[in-house]
C-alpha cells in the first residue's frame, strides 16, 4: 500500500468535511425545535357600529356587500343577530356562518 501525497490527503479531508458540513446544514431544520405558531387574535367587528371600511376585512364580504350592510343598517335599524344579515342582498346562510365568529353584537 502506498502512502498518498500530502495534497491528495488534504483534498480527501476537505471533501469529507464538505460532505459532513452539507449534511449537517440539511439536517439542521430537523434538529432545531419548531417554534410555536404565533397566536393571532381573531378579527372581530361590532356589527352595529363599524363602517364599511372595517366590514370589508370579513371573509366573503367585499366593498359592495359592506356598503350594503351599512345602508341596510341605516334603513332598517341595528342587527339583533348574525342571521339578520341575510336581509342584505347577496348574503346568505353560508356567508353568515363564515363570518359569525368575527362578529360582535353589543
């Protein structure tokens, strides 16, 4: 068995080091603890007080529906339950169910 030249031995050491470094870099996300997801409070609006600019942040409510909600509230008085939103054109039970947890009625 012949002894490798010093530069060949150094190349082998560098190659093994690079492979170990890349393996460690790839395994790093699996070795680190996963931070908990940030707690984001649910977006809630007071249905009988906010203007249309806040209502557009509700899922499934665009600008036109938000303006219709405000107009209906002005014409027919405050909403006493989320289900009363169905009196607004374009809002049905599915939409109400989707935004129910975002509504407050005080």
